[in-house]
């Protein structure tokens, strides 16, 4: 009995083979079109695309790759050694070590140089790709020229540093000015207090005693009214001074202030009697009141020294 296939069986197998061949051709066409689209995308990518072996030999690239590195756009540079485009080739070893550990790198900045030696900074995204045999590895990635961006960042950083320095300098100047103003204000207050003390002292020592003497002389009503007006106006003028005196002085009457100022000047009770046209008992009475109001009653403390210690 013959085992030869019949004509129909042969015809059926031929048709199956034709169908398989058709599917294969269709698949091949689809793959070819897919590769064409892939390479077309890579070619016109706005980033530099590259495929490189671990030792740095360029396996594939696009036009943007050549443009960024300043290479001739009409030439194919497969086989080019990429380590030559690193400013410091030793930096590539760090880059490779990191890539081998995690399998990819994102936004990694590289100090590179163009074919003419111009220094640039590129930012790359890379990944390790394993070939079909599972043994050989290559690096595939894309990169951008970020030189201008880095320059702007550095300029902004410098502007910030300069601004911060100026702010510190200005703050120091303002601090010094503030200190100077405080010194001037303090000196002004001291000068003002000293002037007020002198005016009060001179009025009590030179003017009021004379007015008191004049009041004891025979005067017409008109003259007496004029004298009282002068005395009142003088007291009004110096009243603002009196308000700036210390709390201890604010407790004293005008007569007591007059006698206190004369005591501060070293005048004796007898001299004060002559200057104020008062009696010795009156002066002693005012001295006792001064000691009482100034907290010196029953204390063994010199009245004159205490008056000198009082700050206006």
C-alpha cells in the first residue's frame, strides 16, 4: 500500500505554506515600517540620540547628536570614541559605575566639549540595554545642551550673592548710623539738661534775688504789677525746664530749688542769706526741708554732696 500523499493533500499543504509565507511577509513589512518610523523619529528628535558600547564606541546616533557636538551633519560617525568628548574622561568612569548599579540615569549633567574644543554642559537620560544573546550590554540615551541654562543659573546665583552682600553691607551701615544717632541724641539730651540746669541756676542765683530785693523797696502799683509780671513770665519760661528735673527735684519748691542750687555751688548759709536777702533762720528752715524731702533726715550725709549726685 502506497504512503505517497494524494494530490489533494499536496494541494492543501501548498496552500498552508502560501498562507504562512504571506503572514511572514506581512509581519516583515510591519517590522520594516516600524523600524522606519522608529529611525525617522530618532532622526528628527529634538534631543541628541545615541547608542554606545560600554567602552565608549558610538554605535548609532541622530542628526541632533551631531549638531550638539559640532560634527558634520553629512557624515556618519559610527565608531567614534565618545570619551574624547568628555572634559575630564575620568568623570565617565563615575557615570558608568552609577549606570551599572541602577540600570538608568535621569537628568545627569556632563561637562563635555564640542569637536572644536568649545566647552558645553549636556544633560542626559541613559539606560543599559542588553542584546538578545544576554551577554553584551550597550548604553542608549538622549541628551540636551543646557550650557545657556547653566550660565543663566550661575548668573542668577551671583546676582543673589551680590544682593545678599549689599543687604548685609546696608544693614551694617544702618546699624552704625543708628548707633551714631543714639549717641548724638544722648549727647543732645545731656547738653539740653546741662543748659536747663544753668538757666535755672542763673535765674535762681542772679535774677530772682534781685527781684526779691526790688519787691522790698517802695514801689508804685504800676511798678509792682510790672515786677510781678516779669517774675511770672520768667517762671513760665523755666517751668518746662523744671518738669525735666529728677523726681527728687520735682518735690521741691522754687525757693528750695534756688537754695539747693546755691548749696551745690558751694555757697555757705551766710552767703545764701546775703544773696537771697533772707534771714539765717529762714535758710536753716529750708535746709531742714531739703533734707527731709530728699530722704536725708536723721542721716549722717552731707546735703551738698547729695545734691551734686542728683541727675537732672
